[in-house]
C-alpha cells in the first residue's frame, strides 16, 4: 500500500480519495486539527509541535515523547492499508513521519533508499531532522536514518507541497 503525505489544505480531499486506515496530524500549538469523517473515535494521532529543528524559547520542539508516540501509533498501523500523514505544508514534519513509517515497516531496507524515494516522490520534501534523529534513537538505527536525511539535503523551496505518496513496502 501507500504512505500519503499532504499539506493541511488538501487533507480532506486526500482522505476522502484514499480512505486511509490511519492518520497522523502534526500541527503547531494554536492550529486547529482537522476533523476527518470516520476518525472521530480513534485512528487519528495528533501531535502538537512547532516545526523547528532545535530548542527555542517559547516554542514546542519535537521531543522524545512526541516521537515515541508517533512510533507507537505507526507500530499499530498495518502497511497493507493506506496511511495519511499531514502537517501545515506537507514538507517537513509530515515527510519526517512518512520516512519513519517506511523505515519502521521495512527494517531490512537501506535508509538511504527510502530517503531517495521520498525525494523522488516530492522534490520539496525536507524532513525535520530533529524528528528523524529522535526516531533513529528510538528504533535503534545507530544514526543511519539521520545520515540518510542529512545526505538528502533541503528540498526545493515551496509554500506547500502537492500531496504525494511513497510505498509502504520496499
């Protein structure tokens, strides 16, 4: 199946089209999380963090608890069903989470291969390295996830990404 990534502006359209088995929303404090039909009673993991890569006073940086919750949710997702991940722009927090989902469910696949597929699917993808590094530690990948994303570098500049997908199985 597929791991879909979307900006907030397209999340309802993508959800109605792909009918995901689970949804991960990563938005900043003060943003309103979307209510998506069929996910009122579960299957929608919400993470309230700023899209920052280091600690900043007055901001909520992604932390081990946030990423641990994401990993726990993703462990329960079965790759035979679609997954939808979104953040505000579909560029940083959501692409980091899609990368984590693919790495988690493809433990024998080289992390660089997954990162390259992410970039092929979206030239604007620039996964949040803080989120990736925390997941790398949680999953015991010994820095390979982080290195794959650092080698990828920044994506093309854009206000928001077009919805895209990567395979759930490699």
